[in-house]
């Protein structure tokens, strides 16, 4: 069978998209450069010109995952006007992404800790937390969020949301749907971060 031809740059995008689909449907264990090159009907040599090995592919896949997640978080938060509304929307977006793409999320957090993780991945992986800190700081400036270290408050919020996401993907919510669990946790979280909670959290 003749190989498909791709314009410069298109093959890299096609390889990433195919890798995303493979991990989404069957997990990272079934991912290899040779298999996705075969799926796209190109040679392994052609794929190797874009990704030197499987780890480089995973790094790029993690970058793509963080890019999509960060865009979803930003879009969701920007659609709301209040601090509580923005925090809840961002939390729901994170949990929705985790439930829809558990394999991808696993790749994202595993790849970011790999010794050969790229600078691009490091930057992408920190963008979400930076955005969350900025969200808390904006809430504090508007008088809608309690006083305290914004970075620590953001970490508490992330821990709560990520916990719901992991419980959901591991099916450990005893029949409670992820949306209901997220609503309950986020409601408790936003209430705790309101200015009516008078005790500041400090490091």
C-alpha cells in the first residue's frame, strides 16, 4: 500500500491526533510510534522525524492535553462574572475534562515529572495553577474572596477539584455522578473562600 503524503507539519499534527485517540480509547499502554505510523499509513522513519522516541511523543501529547485543558478552564471561567461563579465553572471544566479523558490526564501528570520533560511542557503544566491564583487574587481585589495567601488558597481549591476528578475516574463515588459530586464539593469550597469566612488562611 502506498504511503500517504502530508504537507510539512501536518504529519506531526496527525500523529498527535492519532496518539490522543489511542490513549483516549485504550490507555497509554497500547501507544507506540510504530503503531500510529502504521495507522496513518506512513513509515516509522517518517514519524521519527517528528518524535525521536515514544517519550517525546508522550511529552508532546501532554503539552497538547494541558493546552486543551487550560483553554477549557479559561473559557469556562471567563463566561462568569462573580468569583464564586468563575471558580465553580473552572472546577466543573476540570472535572469534565478528567472524566472525558482519564488516560490523557494520566499522561499529562506523568510526563511532566519525567526527567526529560520539555520546557514547553513545564510551562504548559504550570499555566492552569497560575490562572487559578490570578482568579483568587481577582476575587480578593473585588472583595469577594477571603484574605490569605492566594497561592495557598488556589492549591486548596485545586486539591479539592482534582480529588473529585480522581474519585470520578476511578469509580469511587458510590454511584454519585461526577456532576453532582463536583457541585457539592465546589459549593462547599466556594462558600469557604468567600469573604464571609472571616479567618484568613496563611502559610
